[in-house]
C-alpha cells in the first residue's frame, strides 16, 4: 500500500520537467488519503524530513538491511530547500571527505533512474571553475591535484579552451580555469523522490503532512517521537529537518544543539536563448565574480553568494513548505552585473523570474553529520551550505553506516556534530556568523585564514594583557589563542592584510619566537586545552581508565603518561596526557576541540557509578607553557624549589607554589619536545603568576610566543597532533607510537585485539616526516596540508600538516605513506619500503623533492650537518 501511495505522490508531483512546474496545491482526495493512514505505534528508526537528506538516509539504511523505518515529512516530499536547489553536482571541494561524498553522490544519481524508473534529470555537463587572479588559479591548482589522485578527472585549462567549451563566455579577464568533465546537473526534487521510491520498495514507510513535535528521551537515550498524528516508539531518530533542524533539536526534553541558520539565496531563470543552450553545456563557477551559471531548459539558471547576505528565521519562524520569498532585484543587482559581464549576450534575454529560497549554513562552512553527544540514538544530517545535492548521496551513506555499524567507513571528524559545543548555538552568534560564511563560500581561502565574527567568546584571563603586547589571535572551538606577537616596530595593518599562498609576513616574527624557545625561554598561553578530572572513592577510576586507554596508567603518583583513547578498531578517538594526582585521582589534558567529543566518549563507556566522578575543569585552570632551556631558572627562582632533572624528572607532575600563589600544577613537558614546563594555574591566580614569570624571566630573555612557533617546534620534532595527523582511523602502530601502547599491561583495553592483529599482519600506512629539498622558501608556494605525496613517481598518500623548520631551514611535512599496487591492492608498509623510496610533494601541481624520515631529532640534525658538509666540500672544491 505504502509503495503504491508513494508512486501516486511521485506521479502527481511530476507534472512537468523538474520542480519548477509542480502544482502548489493537492487534490482533496490525496490530502484525505494522507490523513486516513494511521502511523505505526513503533519503529526501529524514525527519520524527520523528506528532502534529499532524509530520503538518502532512508535509502541507504534500507540497502544495508534495516527495514523497520518510518520517514515523516511535515509538508510534501522534496518540497523544502530540495525543491528549490539549483541541482548542480560539483566534486571540486577543498576537503577530501567532501570530494569523496560528492563523487559517490555523482555515481549514485547516475544509476538511480535505471534502478527506480523515475527520471532524475541527470545530465553529465562538466563544470568549469574560472580564475580571474593568479591566487584563484593557485587555489584551483591545489584542488585539481587532489581530485586527480582520487580518480576524479580534472585539468587546468587556458582561457582559450574555456571559450571553446562555452562559446558564450567572455574570457578576456581570465588567467585560467579548471575543467571537471564528469560533474553533472540533476533535478534535485526528482532525485529525492527516486530515493524515496527505492526506500519504499525496500520496506521504508513514508508519511507526508506529518509534523514531529518533539523527540522523547529517557536516561540520555531516544525512546520515541511525538507527532501531530500521535506517538511512535523508536530507538533511533534522525534529524534531517534542514533549516528547521536547529528548532527541532531545541524542542526535546533534553535539547540537542545543531548550529545552523538560514539565509535568503537568489537565482534567476531565463527563457531559452535564440539558439537554445545544449543540455550538456558546462556549468560555470565564477567565484571571483561570485556567481554560478548552468543551462536550464535551453536558457540560463544563475545565482551566487553576495557579500551582504540576508539571514532569515532567526526568531524561529516555522512554515510547512517554503513558499517563494519576495523577489529583491536591488539586492541581486551586483550578481546580475557580474553575470552580464561574463555573458554579454544575455542582455536582451527575457528573465522569467528571480527565485528567492532559504539555504542553511553552519558556523564553519562544513555540513553537520553524526550522533548527538548528549542523547544516544539521536542522529543529525543537516546544514549543507548550499551543497545539498552534491553531498546528499555520500552524506546519507556515511550516516547510515554509522547507525548500522557504529562508525562510518571514512574519517568524518571535520563534519561531526561533536566538533561543536553548546557555545555555538546562540541565535545571535549564528545570525552573525552565517552572514560571514555565505560570502566566504566564494571568497578566496588562503592558508590560515580566520573567521572575523563570533570572536572573543572564550578567552583566557590573560587575554587583555597579551593583546596589549601585540598578540594576533586565532580561534579554536570558540577559544581565542595567540598565533604570534607583533613587535612594537612592525606595521600591524600590513600583517593583517597580507594573506598569501607564499611566504607570509609573520615569518621573521615566528623565527624570533622559535629562536627564543631554543635559546632562552618563552611563554605560550595554552588555556584552551580540554582538561578533565576523573576521581573515585576506590579503584574505579584506575580500572575504567586502564580499559579506555592503551598505555599503562597504574604509575606512581606524580607521573604523567602520554596515551591514546582508542576505539575497537585501534584508531585514535583522542590523544592525550594523563597525570596521576593521587591514588584515586587523574588529570587528563586533551586537544581543544576534544571538549565535546571526549566527554561524550567517556560518558558512553564509563559505568553508571556514583563513586566515579568525571568533571570538566577546562575553565578552572589557565595553562602557561614555559618552553626553553632557561624555564628551569625562572621556575626555581619563583618557587624556591630545585627544578633540575634530578629533583624534577621528565613527565612528572607536582603541586607547587609559584610566586605568592599555591596549588599550581607544574608538569615537566611542553608538547614540543623542547625542555620546559606546563603550569596549570587556578584561574584567579593567572594574572599574578604570569606577571611574576615575565618579571623574573626578564633577565633570562623571556618573551611571549604563539601557536605558530609551537607548530614549527612540534613538527620538526615529528610530534603528531590529533585532528590533524591522527584520527579515528589511525592506530598507534601506524604512527610510530608503539611505546605508548602496553599490550601486556595485565588487562584488556579497548582496541587491544585490533592492535594485536595489526602487529601480526603489519600496517598498511605509516606516518612519515618529509623534509623538502629543492623548495625555495622565499619564492615557491608553501605546503599547507592535503598535498599529494608521490613515491617513485606513484601516488602514495597525502600530507596531514606542515611547518617551516627554522632549525633545518627547510619545510617539513608530515603525512601517511601507503603501498598502493594496481595488481594486488594495498600492501603492507615496512620501514624498508619507506626508506627505499624517492619522494616528491605536489604543491598546486608542482612537485618538490623530499627526504623521508621515520624518526626525528638525531636524523634531523645529521641531515642538517650533512647539508652543511656538502656545501663546505663544494666550496673547497671550487
């Protein structure tokens, strides 16, 4: 019955080509038909939202064997943002995970018509991305080199070639372009209906005209949904409510924060050209002109992302279906001018209408996917930043995998809902941030750019002191962190404006901070680190931590252990340092963006035990990192206690007084491999301790430093960071961290079986350090992250992070090397395999030779000395 009913809905809605001809009303009979069907009393999964996201999740879950699924849509299927979507499927994305999602969507939609019998309007047109500036061309070249290695054809082409592919374009102002021939256009609403039809055939029950009022939660677990037609009990709920996902998340008894906000999005439709455009005319993206152009029934569909977007529904207005919002030609005028400059012949063409529809944007321009940190069984897929059709297939697949298997097949941390906390859910923050995000979609993104809105939200007590001393700030998880400190004699304005793919203006500033870390002493405010305390009345804390962490935490009081928090597959859910404060108390330090994720993981796996307490103490402590050989002198003078290695060995933690302040947790570690100490200072003492440290440190040459200096130090010492180099699919054995795993610690721990298996079979990728050899720091493009690595001319992996090493006077990249074989697939990677290769790093299409290293420090310095020796012998030879 359900399938026939759905097909009738599909047929009724397909009165013409695509969404533009849908009737706005429904016959009385069909509406009554919708009301007459009673909802089931229970289901395994309830999905809210019948757009491209909801139908994709239903389709993929049903393909994976889950049948007991109900999909609810408050209006009609595919009648929300999906109905108005421009239908452009583009694989050219900055993030690797987004490229993979779009590539999968492309392949899925291509065969959907054959699978379902429903026309989806799929036409392979290809896309052309135009560059009006050299910087834009560099950006395209970076994307191009990444697309090629994952099997998506693309090439950099000349303006002349652009004119051949699309004769109506004015190309006189272009410096080049990128052509992606397998991109496509579709009718997005028809794709959603085809997915719904296939899901329905697989047993999914679909009900339109049914609103979800709220999700019922008991003991942190989804138990059911309350709709305007009654209750449905369920174990899983999927929020695919598009622009209403935020409202729906807040409506629960236990609110789920889903940070997104809608803006008005405009595009125009024209009548067919005199000679109608061919259906396979390439789609054009002119990001410098802020517009996109596609063929539409022989005419043009063109919209864009203006500099002054109009956010809507901030107060949470709700409407069943998105009625066409008001035309606003004044607002659209700059985009129209841009279109007429690019296609002058359109001047005489009749415009049918200007479409205004809501699009949803997120605080960081990346979609939201995953399980709520607070409510188990509550999944979210929303916030597509105008790329819903490109990501729909792939995102639906990853979410379905997550629900069925407990984890997706790719690392999706960059899209995970848990990258956000409640701090990103303020309506004011979201409204201001999306006004910045929407234009940023087409703005040029150079390395290390920062958002300007929603800043100074979480700050250290030292913020004003550091700001007055020239600190330049970056933001991580809402926390302000210093990048570097501008000396009084530097031109500040020039520094802020000089965003480049080449050598940056802060190069010399960071060099002097690094030099000070090596020769004297520097202070870095690292208060943003996530800090948890785990305590118990008996041995419960030790027992649970021994199970959740791979290293042995049964160490003497005062010792610090570097350890991974692994999943069942042996991959890093978190990489942290844990200090044993007492027999029954532990202090855990994790990366800044782990605050929500790590808390959720610990809560999920810790037993319900009133004798076991987990507390987030991030806000209670200011963290100062004293780096450098003279840090020991500063601290001993301030504490009147011996701080030498005999009295204060490495990886040791002791509560001490510093200056007048008591209860400072001092740890002999710096997260860089350099000598020094971390000070965890109760927040009310922060200013006093900082002032004392700076005052006493003056005679030792002390200065402030920032995170750019830290990155340079840690990368040249081959220190991998979670979220950049390590992720949920990386194991300790793949990145040379065997010493942080105690397979024989006398008890089982999560991930142990997987690691034992890997130890026996060998690893299939290996984190490697690359030192660029023929790279000119002053003249060549700098590496950033995500650059392809070539071994003996064959693609072997990608870089994960990079920095300039002032010690080596060379760029250093970290990245994973794989052993891809066309005949036998992936092979084991051994140290010998790494060492026998000749390597190149591809930066925007230019390959630079690189030396591969598996171990830091000694080999680094011998590399430097060897280089000097060669230069000396060359001189003697001359």
